[in-house]
C-alpha cells in the first residue's frame, strides 16, 4: 500500500491500472488483510490487473482473488502479462 501512495505522490493525476509485485502479506492477520483490500478498492478504483508475485501469503491472496476475480492474476515464475496501450 505504501507503493500505491508513493505513486500517487509522484503523479497525483495519473491512474494506476496494474499492481505487480510482492504484497508481503505472508503473515497478515485478518485485520491487516481487510485493511489492505480496503486501500486497494479506495485508492486504485481503475485497477485492471492485480498480480502478486512473492511474499504474498496464499491465504491472503485467495481472499483477494475471491473479492476481485476479474483483476486477480496469479503471477508465478514464467508468468507473462500482456498490456495493450
């Protein structure tokens, strides 16, 4: 969530369409998971791709995948993402 806020600081009028990287939710409790999801929904309303890569926590990612099935992409070694501009 810090990265999202930093992107907004760098480019306040830009839209974030994808979040790709480590989510660091491996040991997240339910409260932290709910807070993370709330930030995703409120601060990235135009999100098209949500691709956690490492340190994601399988429980956390399964919960997020259930809540955002259209955006969620399982990003493991060898995954390919295609962006159309």
